[in-house]
């Protein structure tokens, strides 16, 4: 029988080895090599902190928050915090933790201040987007209103206290409706700080960093806060956080 050129080449590599034996052997070897490249679960790279999608279209909050503001605020600022925290936790004991636990674990730790700042800002922004909805605002539903009345006298008392916290937060930061033991309270926090690091349950928040409102309101923070309360605040989200 005539010997083909390929079979001669195989014979030259391993004397006595047929072409079929060579092909089968090569496939088995390749599979074995591939298997060694599949890392065991603990050796695989940790899941990255992800940028969650907005809970509405980027023009859904018009005219109170424009798509232009959202494109920068979400697409640039929020994304930058996500990218930064992933770089900072890579290869550390924090890499496998969920975001909320990273925030709590690094709060108050000066050696991990950069991780806290970026992780908390990822969490804060995600919570902020959910604190708003199209055609939101106005008075809360009955069960939540009862709690608000107990804490602030009535809804107007809440609006006054929340607006004051948002307006008097000097520089960058946040105003929050939070709870402890089921009782509501309002607080303001600078920079990336939030109620989680204080043992409180966040209920609602408003971002008062200038990039949250400057394209739409310039220096008129009061108008932005009023628009948030009257037209955007998501009471369904607040009630879910309180389980009422």
C-alpha cells in the first residue's frame, strides 16, 4: 500500500506510529492540557463588583433630572467608582465579599480609606437611583405615613427636616432617611459615608454632590431638593426597606 506524505512525516516523528494513532494521541494530550487550565473554584478570579443597570431609562426622570445629567452621573461618576473599587480590592481578602460587607468592613479604617470611599460610593449611588422613580414624590402611603408622623409630627415636618439636612450638608455628601429599631430619623453624611457604617437601616437618600444636580440646577440646590421630594422620591422603595 502506498504511504502518504503525512504518514511519512508521522513516521519520522515517532517510528512505527501510524497517522491514526498520532491524531488520536494528539487529541487526548490537548484535552489533558486544557483540563489543567481550568482552575478549581477557589483559585478562580473573584467576581467583580458590577455597575448595576439604572432602574429606568436615562430620560425617565425628565424634566427634574435630565438624561444629560444621568449620562454623566451614572455613566461616568458611578462607573468610575466601580472601576476603582475593583482595582483596589483585587488580590485582597475583600475581593470575595459582597459590596455591602466591603463597605462595613472598611468603614473607619484609615488604612483602607480609599477602598471604603469607592465601595461606599458604588453602594450609595445604586441606592440613590432606587430612591427615585418617574412620577414619584408627594405624600407617602398610609403605613409609611404613620411612621413619618410618629417621627416628625407630619409629612410637612419630614419635608422640612429632610430638606434642611440636604441643604446644610456642607460641600459633598448625602442626606438620608434611615431607621433604627423601626424608628425613623434623618441624617446627613459627608463624602461617601452612609448609614450602614453607623448601624442604621437606610430608607431613602438624596445625593447632594454637585455633579448630581449642577447641569440642571447650577447652584440652586434647594430647587433640586424640592423636585426630588415633590416629583421623584420613591415611597414604594422606602416602604420595602422598612417592610411596611
